[in-house]
């Protein structure tokens, strides 16, 4: 493992590779402990590189067995070979061939990077720099090559052999019990997109015909006996392929598209060309084992990885600083797909919830960085919400700014001009400048500056003139006085007491969009017949924090009448945040305000709950404890925040009890109704379970009975798990009995047990740290399984604020111990656990000191991996 202090890599220091690799021929002879890899590389000097420069190939824990240049051995003084790299001092100044043989131990590779073996399956993960753990190589995204891969293995142990591209040849190795398969990828790709899989796997498949008339075989490979759980993933692939043809004009380009599900995987999935490898939690689904949320995640992540075929593979990124170019763009694409597959309004709310829960705190904490970072010490630590989710919001703003027609034309031009190349953010924006004639240099500032902008808005109504003026002011955390203002597209409208105001005009608003591109500006509306309520940032048109003088009365008007679903939800969220924040700060309670909120929700449910249950469930879902901490800002007390949220939950449950009970009864599915994961059925379940949560908050005894009955009667995992999650918040024998019965029922279902571990990790009680320590000794828990670690320790640190932030520091100590225990075997997962400490500086002084103690303990540990050392050091320095 790399434990040395890493050099800082800087964007400004980028220079092209001195050499290029046109073709790669790999011969991989798989063995659990002694895998041999022979790489034959067709190299040549790069005309854009330094003439006469040595050839420096990357390596990571490699053992060199043989080295030949143009078929001849090399004198020892001609090269230097180390586990971390191979240098050819004076390579030919012409095209030449290098043959490199290395030896690997896939079973010992607990980092799950490069080539590893897990549960009997050989698997690779090469992004960001895992290929250098397979062979010495120019392991950088701007070196694109054509790959041909021969894979050989014991036939009984690995009857399935998969690689990138198209299958070319297969057969037996006579007299050895081994067999081989040859795969060829005709399209150039960087090393991080290389993949192979070998093992015992079941297969489900279906044919697909592209819009160009080419036949493609889609296949999903899973562990033996689980093929019946792959149908939804297979269907999601087919829908993704068809959608990308319609929405973006992008057809698939190989003869086969393979998805493989593996149980030990550091990431959610990986878009390797033609061979996507997935964490099995994002492939396997059945009504008995997967929730509605699981089905939605499978659909979204299958789509995300498939969409990378163009936004990431055919057009890749020049360097890792451009990571948002493939990830942010592809997140935007998968969000659009999911919105078309489900409810666009509900999905947009979910996107913003996720952004505010993950990216806003990241932007406000010590790990803040631009969407396109300017430097890094460990690239694995920059697969962040800022790159992914904020990166997607920038693409969405661009579409809002230039319009859908121009956006599609710009995407077409971007793909056409950069196909088969390694591109930059500048290349992306250049395509849109070309089709619109606009200068996007100022818009590009969104990629360059960290921090969440803040927009302050005030309104003035002139009844005699019939005008309404909105004044805007934008500020950016950490930006100097001379920093240029951002270009911020704002979707907006005006709402009156009876609904949207008709006949209102403004010269500054085009198709409902006003562009704020100055530090201060204003927009005036004409023909305004009554004092309006401004509906701002409709559909969350920009990732900013908004400060306005709207009171709860105005927000209730938006909740009742705004045609924009997002802003109706936002109005309810802002009212709830205000009520909770006042209590958490110890301010005097305002019963009338809470009563008005309850009455408004009751009226909303009466009018609309049955028409759109999924949206109603979102309206009832209160802001999280993290949202409330974000609202309060400094010196937060997680216990006070938890108490304030519980108080409002009880108030809603009490005031809406009759309505919620009626909804649960009305939305109950008749006996014998077959399960469907479609959006309508999922929405009905979501509202029933939201009602259960609030009833239980108001009446523990009733909640216990309802939860037990739901668990017993449930015909699907969504309802069973929702009942268990509600019961887990109600201490007593019933809870413990239900948890025990659940574990016994699903003892042979690892993905379901992950849910069981997570539910217990999130119990907001003093005994949870002790419970987690007991669970770490459970036979089903394994520190070597990333899913299990995330479900127990990750859920605790990220979703249990009161117990992770215990005043005595026990929560911090638990996570620190886990980080240090994992660091030697899987530093990527250890580093991701570390991100839970991100908001530590906004805590009240006692907890802040305890968190700092835990961080300093980690930093002081000798031999830390680069991954963990980078996160810990930045957390303390921020």
C-alpha cells in the first residue's frame, strides 16, 4: 500500500504524455494466488511530448518477471523496475514494442483495486488508477489505446470469461483443464476503462436492435441461483439504451453489452467499455428482498453507467481534474432518464434533498473544492458530491440558460467534435458557444470556485403603478471583492391569493427565466393587480442558498397555489425549518404557527394526497437533522436539533392523525395484488409509510401495533422494512423481537441483512454505540465487505447525528477505530468513512473538541494510507 507522502498534482502543471500506446495485447492467465499477465504494448513517441524523454510507466505493488523491447531482452542498466514503476532510460525515438510480464496475487488484493478475487470471482476495478496494479502502463486518461485481451482460467472454477469489447475466440487449452476467451475492443479507450471478469456466473439476456438497425445482445451476469433477481436490471438496460437514442441520439456501438454483479465492490458500479461491473446491491431485486428505493436506485445506476458509453467512454476526460466532465454530465443524463421514467417533480425533489444533504455541507466544510479541482493529493478522494451532483446542476443551469433546443444541438456537436478523444471542460463549453454564438466564459466560473452562492431577494409592490420589483444580491463564500459575479439562471413567477397571476409582464424575464449576472440587480413586473408572492428558483434552477423576507403566510400561499411542484414542497420545508430552528435555538414557541402549518397540510392532503401520493409523501417528509443543522449554522447541538424535529413530528402526527389513518386505509392494496415497482404503486406505498411514521411519532403504543401488523402482513420488502424502521424508533421488547425475527428470516440474504444492520445503526439512543460493537461480532458482519461496513458504520456516522456526535466522543472513537482498522486493507472505504467528520467545526465547543481529538488521533497514526491521510489532514486544516 502507498503510505508515502504523495506529491500534490496540479491542473496548471498538466502536460501531454511523452509517449503514446496505440495497441495493447494482454494475455491474462488467472490463478487465485499466481496470476501471470503478459502485456505487449505498441508504443511511439508523442509528437506533443518531450523529444528523447525516458519512458516512465506507472506501477503499484507489481512484481516484474520479464521485459523485452522489440523481442529482445534488455540489459539491467537500460531500465529500472520497482513495484511503483518501470523506467526505460533511453527508449527508441520511433515506434517500438515492449513486452512486460508481471505476477499478481488476486486473493491477497483486499484493496479491491486492479485485479482481485472475491467469492470465487475474478474481477477488476481500474478507475482511477487501478490498471497500474495489473501491469506497468501509462495509467492516465489521455492515453487511449486499442485493446485485445486473452483471458485464461481453470474451466471448472471460472466457466465464464468476460472482457471489454466483442468476443473474438474461445476454446479449451488441451490437456490442462483450462480454457480461454479472446475479446477485442475496436474503440480506443484509456486504461481506467479496462475490465475482465472470470467465475461461476448465471446469465440472463435479451436482444436489442439499435436505431441504426444493428443487433446487440444485452446480458446480466449474477451469482449462481440469483438469475431470477436480474430481470429488472436487464429491463433497465434496455430502457436506457432506447432512451439515449431518443433523448440524445446516442446509439450503442458494440455487438454485446454485459453487466456483471459482484458482492465485494468499493463503488456503486463502473462503466468499463462494454463490460459494466456493479455492486450487486444495484442489480439484484425481487419484491421479497428489495425496496422501492432499491428498484429506483437500480434503474438510475444502470442508466448512469450505460450513459457513460458516450459521456465518459467515447468522449473521456483529458485528466482527472476534468472528472466532472464525465460524472457531472452523466449524472444529469441519468437524472433526466429517471425523471422521464417516474414523476419529474418528485424526482427533482429527491435530487435536491440529496444535494443539500451531501454537497451543501461539503461546500461549507474543510473538504470543499471546486467542481473542477485545481490540485489533489489522492484522486480517489475527489469522487465527491461536488463533482457529481453539483457538476450535474451546472449542466442543468446551462440548459436553462440557452434553452432545450440549443442544448441538444450543443450536445450533438460536443459528441461529434470530441468522439475518440480525451476532452476538457473548455471543449464541452466550446460546443455550446458554437451553436448559440454566446460567450460562456463567465458561466465557466461555476466550475472554478468552491462554496455555495447565496442570493438575497427582496420585493417591493407599488399598487398605484401596478408594478412589483424584485431586487437580487449575490455573494459567494470565500470570494474576494474582485471576484466576478456568477451567471445564475432563475426560474420565477408571481403567485396571488387565488393562484398564479395572469397578464404579468417583464422585459427582463424570457420564458419564465431571469438571468442574474451582476452582484446586484433588479427586475420589474408590470400589470400586477395585487400584492404577489414571488415564486423563486422554480424547479431549483440554480444550486444556491436563497434568503428572502417571505413569512409563513406567504409560504402557505405558495404551498396552496404555486404551479411549480418543487416550490410548493420548498414552501412546506421552509415553514418546517423555521418552526424547528426556533425551538432548537431555545426561542419562545409559537403554537399558532404550528397550528397553521398542520391545518395547511391537512387541507393539502384532503385535496391532493390521493391524486399524487408520491408528491404528498414528499410534502409530509420533514427536513432532516442535517438540514436543520445547516440552517442553524454555528455551534449546533445535535441533541437540541433532534428534540426539535421530534416535537414537530409529534405535532404533525397528532394534528393529522385522522387524515393519516384514513389515507393508510384508503391506499392499502387489496389482498392478492401483485407487487409492482412502478412509480404509481411505489408512491402509494410511500404515502402509507409516511403516515405510519407520523402516527408512531405521536402515539408510541399505536405505532408499535401498526408497525407489528404491517411487518406481519407485508408482501414486499418496502412495507416490511418500513414497519421495522418505524418500530426501531420505539424502544421495547417488541422492537428487539422484530429485529431478531427479521435477521432469522433473512439470514441467507446478504443485501437484506445490510438493511438490518443499517436500521440498528441509525437508532438515536445512547445504547447504539454498544449495539454496534456487538453487531461487529455478528457472524454476518465482515470488515472485508464494503457493503457491510457502509451499512453499519457508514449509516451510523452519516445518518445518526445524535449518537455519532455524542458529547463523550464515543461515536467519534468508534468511527476512528474502524477507519484505522480498515486503512491497511481497504483505504478507499476507510477514507470515505472519514468524510462524516466534515461538519465538525460547526458543532458546539464540547463536541467540536471531541471530534478534533479523534481526527488528531487518526493523523498521528504511523503508516497511514495516502487516502486517509489526505482526508484527515484536510479536515483539520479547513
